[in-house]
C-alpha cells in the first residue's frame, strides 16, 4: 500500500482557493497597507500535528457583507476542502476578517 503525503504548499493553496470560492470574500489576505504583510505574516497558516490539520486564514470581505455568516461559510468551505479534497483529518479552522474592500 502506497502512502501519499500532502505538502504544506498544497494545503495552503487548497485553503486559499476554498476561501475565495465563498461569495462575499474579496480576497484572501490582510487588509490595510502592503507593509503589513511583511510584519503580520502569511494570510494562510497551517499546522499539522498528530495527523490533524489546523488552519488559520485571513480574508478581506466585499462591502455590505454580514461578517458572522461570511466567516461561517469560509470555515465550512475550508473544512470541507481539507477533509474531502485532501483526505486529511481537521483539527480546526480559524477565520479572521481583516478588512472590508472598497
């Protein structure tokens, strides 16, 4: 039986694409000036421990979005992608709305 390993880059890109598919998400990333990216770090962070993936993702919402339902939809989309597409066990998903686009 072959074992398939999924690299961190694949996990990050899967999370990013899953979040972008949610209506109301303008982009996956940090809000504010571009220099914040250098200080705050990447917009998708993953941690794999004991075979479980924990994800944190920062998004910028489109204007006039209800943020609580939006974060729930992003959380659900990311969790589904990790479990269904990657076949990995989920430890948790944290979604941070870091701004509202213009």
